[in-house]
């Protein structure tokens, strides 16, 4: 099957930009939370709810999308555009809603639900453009996802204490990204399901290769979002041992952005290698480095700033490249017309797990400290490696 390479990379470039813009809404409330709490009296419970509502919303949206087969039955570009534009509207509503109030928490829930039509649907579009280079395609998309996830920290850094500016820019970018996706093309390997096939989700269990890909992904997700969500807070505590609190906050925001962005850059390179040496091999290597870096970050916590920064940057670079390979493995072993639903279901399970890890991480830090929590995060990649080794044996 011939592929129009100029059209392929033009479409994928548009998709990547749209993905960065759309996923910039995910950590928006967490990035501006220090400024919100200075201006408004928001309880600890409400602060946690603002962050976790996105996770719950995403899981809900992904489950609905997976079981109804939306990513496989609807033109994914239109689905992506609708979700990105509507999510931008809900994100912008925080400008007028009471921060920490019930309405603002519901708006964050809706934003998360709509992002289930951005990230997994973007993967559906990407895998339709190739088979032999699928690791690179999904790796590049996950890199875009990561840059989008890191963007709120960068916007918060640029906006200073003006959280309204950061929020507005993120909303406008997401809406623009939705429009941009409409101009992307669909690749020659794109397949559409003619009807809803709920039983297709059972392949996640009955197909052993898909099952082990899911298992590896869950081990990866145990670590990923707990680290992403709280690395800025944890680094502030670590840096505060050596500098004033205000400087510690600013530095932690910058490093948090770089830590998350490092994973995005590494995902592209890992995707290129995965198509040559094997997706499972790259996933195993990434998890081995990630788990080791988590332990190293725990050991250096509160120590010399440069050493802590080095360890968390390595952690950030290694924590993400395996994510794309789990999704690519699912796409490889799934019927093409069901790949979108199975990848969406995969993300739903993964983010359902992250709801608990993100919520429990700060509570655990109060009991055993941030170094202890970093060490516990290493359990995920260790179990993920087991899943990948079993998949390779098949």
C-alpha cells in the first residue's frame, strides 16, 4: 500500500500541534494552584478535587468512548475537534466560576471527559499512517501529549501571579488546536468500524498479547501521573532546604516543566529505535531506567540541588517513552477497525489507576515523606517489566 509521505507528515505535524494545544488543559489547575490559594481560601479537600476531577472525567469519557466505539465509528478529526474546542470552553469557565467551588470542580471533570476525545483519538489517527514505523508515530504523538502536559507549568511561569492570563492562553490554544486537526488527513491504514461492537473490548482479556500490553501500561501508569502531578510540589520541599521559599517555588516550576518535557523529547527517539529493536525491548529499558531514577531521586532528595535536578531530569526522560510502545503494541495486535476503542479502553484503565495514585501520593508523603513516595513509585515499572517479558515469550 502506497503512502503519500508529504501528506503523511503534513497531517501528522498538524495532529502533533493540535495534541500539544489540547492536552495543555490537563494540569492547568495544578499549575496555577499556588496563585489561586493566595487569592482565594480553598480547602485542602477542594484543592485535591480540582486536580482529581480531571482524572475522573477522563476515565468516564474514555470508558463511554471505548464501549460505544466512538473513536472507530466517527471521523476522528471531527471528534477530536469537537472535544478540544468544547474542553477549551469549560477550561475558560474557571475565569468566572468560584475557584474550588462545586461548579469549577464539575468544569474540570467535563474538561477531563472531553480530553478522552483528544489523546486516544489522536493515537487512532496516528496509527492509521503506518505499520512499520508505528513505534515512531505513536512515540511522536506521546511526545506531543507530554509537551502539552508540561505547558501549564511553563505558562504559569510566564504569567507569574496572573493565573487568569495563563488560563486564557491555554483555553485559546486548545480551541485553535481543535480547528487545526480538521485539516489533517487520514492514513491508508485507517479503518472504520461499521457499528458499535461492545464485545470487542473483551479482546483486552482474551488476546494474551493485548493483555500483557495492558499490564505493562498499568505498571507504567502507577508511576507516571503521580510523579507528574506532584513533582513540582515535592521539588519545592527539596529546594526549600537550600533557598528561600519564593525562589524554591519558581525553580520547582521550571524544573517540573523540564522534567515532563524531557519525556516528550525522549519518546520520539525511543519510538524511532522501537521500530528497529522491538517495542517491548524499548519499554523494558525505559522502565528499568525510570525505576532506578526514582530510587536515585529519593536518595538525593533534600541534598545538593544540582544532584536532585539531574536525577529527576533522568527520571522524567525515562518515565514516558514506554507509554507509546504499549499503545503501539495494542494497535499491532488488534483488528485495525477496533484499535481506537482498545487503545481508548487501555487509557481508561490506566487513568482509573492514576486517580488513586495521584490522590494517595500527598497523603503518603505526609506519613513517610517524599523520598519514601518516590521509592514506592518504582514498584510500577518493576511490575511493568514482568508484563513485557511475558509478552516477549509469546
